[in-house]
C-alpha cells in the first residue's frame, strides 16, 4: 500500500484513498479488502465479508447514508477491472446496499 491517509480529519475518504481504489490492479484482493474495510465509515455494521464456499466470498457494503461511503462506492464502480474480475458487482438495493462476489 502507498504511504497515504485513508480518511481525513472529518472521517471522509482522502483523494489518495479514492485514487488507490480507482487504480487497483495487482494487489492481492484480500489485502485490498482489508484496506477498504479500514477506510469504510460504519465498518462494524456496513462492511460484511462472508465466505460462500472455497475460493468465493460475498461482500456487502452498506453506506449508512454517509456521503464518504458513497464516494468510496463510486470509486469502486469506476474501476472496471475490479468490478468484473476481482470483486464482481452482483446487485444494488435502494438505501445504499451494494453486493459483490469475491474470487480469490
């Protein structure tokens, strides 16, 4: 990981953190998810990573209405490589609920 802060003094994602997400390509996905979790506001309720079966996990991201989390989601969705090959975007539900399938 680069040398940058994930969140600013108000708890919002820094521009460096958002760029890191947009530029993701080679880091092992589980390491990436640890960093993503560290930068997720309301991580105790809004970041859920569950094992589906060997080699697959389900990631639920719930924004909790926090605009910083919405910015993070936008960065994730702007990275086609990430959402098609590493963290497949499965569905969205109204209210800021995003679901992904992880292959590792």
